[in-house]
C-alpha cells in the first residue's frame, strides 16, 4: 500500500564523493517516484546538489558553517515549505536539528539516519537520539554500536541501504569505459582488483600484494594517494602495479573491468561500493568489520578478512584470483542476494514505514501538549 504523499527534506552537510551521496540521492529519487515531494538540502557546491537538480528534485542550497544560522534557516524552511519529515544524514545537520527540537522549535517529524559506524561521544549520541522521533541504522552492526554508545533503543530501527538496479544495469557509455581503460593504463595481462573508496586502509591491501602470485593491478578509485600509499606502490614487485585514480561521479565502468572488488574499510555502515559490485556479479573481498558482515557471508557471497592483516588479505586475494570456479560461485551468490534483498524499492518501502512511525509519534506528542 502506498503512503499518503508527504513533503520530505533529506538533509546532509556532506554530499560529496562517497557512497552515502549515491544512497541519499537514489532514495530521494525513489521516494519522489512514489509520490512524495522531495527536497534535498545540501551545500551548493556538493555533488549531491548537482545530482538532485539534474533529476528534477528540489535542491536547497544551505550554508552549514554556523550551526545557529543553519538552525534558523532550517526552522524557516520547515515552516515555509510545509515539511512533514526532516531526515538528517550528517553530524552538523543533526546537531542543528536536535537543538531546534530541544527548544521546541521543530514541529516536523525528525528522523536521523546513521550511515557509518558511530564515533559520536555517547552523551551527544544519547541527546540526539532522544531528540529524534526515529533513528535509522543502515545495518544491524550500526544499530548495535549505537546501543553500546547509549543510544535510546525504543526508537531505533534498521533499514539497510538499497541499490538502484536500473542505474547499475544501464549500459556503460563507451566514453566512460574508454576513460576507465585509460586510467588503468597498461594492464599487461594482470588481474584487476578495484577498490572504489575514499582513503580506507588501502595500504593493507598493497602490503598484501607481494605475497600474491598472480600478477595483479590494484586500482584505487577515489583515494587521494598519500605518502604511505605512494611508497607501498613504488615498492611492489614488478609483476604487480597500483594506480590511483581521482574520484569519478560514475565509477561503474571500473567494475566492468575488474576481476575482484575489494573494500578494506573498518567503518562501513552498509557499503554502496559492495552493493554495486555484487549486483554486477563481481566477486568481493571486504574487511570483517562494521556492516560488511551484514552483507557478506564469508565463503558464500564473498570473502571477509581480518581488517589489518596483510597475510589474510593475501590469502583471500590469491583464492579469488586463482582458478575461476570459486570466484564465479561467490559472485553468482552475491549477485542473487543483492538483487533479492537489497533493492532500492525495499529500502524506500521500509523508510516510508519509519516516516509513518515518526509522524505518528510527533502527532501524539503535539496532542498531548495542546492546551485543554
């Protein structure tokens, strides 16, 4: 059953080259398709702002530099645009909204989405959790970590990220594929391991390579190379190479060229990178940390590896770059799982249910506080 149309503000200070940007944008598009009026509040210079405008969503340029001014702007926005639900996705915006709520100046339902393993101090986390009508954790791992850090349990819900299958299944433009091939350079018969991520422990993967026999090219897409990464790449045996490719808004071409996708991150909530690779039938290796085990069953839908153990990473890479039967079996199982359980449609339906709960709670509190 479709929800009654609502006016919903998706809000984030971030919105640049990260999986969360694609997740927020895809969810906003899907909710708009389901009849809701969607506003996307973010920085005017962010990637998300351009994506939202390009898709015909109402993009709202916001200044996040001063929390007091941001809070007042958001209060005015809620009042003038008739916003029913505000869904915040980043630290600065949730602080401003929690302050408004605690002052009694936010009549809209407030939903907080936590997309990574929490680093927030327990006291602040508890205050924001108490201010929110509902908190969404994108994986069970994130939810458990929030509870350990004093987040109120009764208003916490798990809604996994979903993937827009139409987007990942769309043919890659020839120009994008050519650009990806050029970025990889001379592969020279090497197997390609794609790491599509900001800087997240890529050095561990490079430290593992000398113990991997098959000649391998590691493509770090979106990670700015620092001194450690450059040094490790320079010291690789000649059979291996590492390349560092600046962020690209549409990295799907790299999965088409990859034999394996890897994610050595310890902070993922539920990775958009892994969802994309698995949906496209690329075998995956990820750190056994954060929300990665919520998505990958080791040995079935991919490999989970001790996060900072180069030897374990070398073993996993060697296995999936070896005889193809194992990699093909895991790739097939991962593809089926994501396309069955982690669709964008499922995420949108579950998110609507959380919005309904938040609206009901807000209405109940407003009735309770109304003068007799």
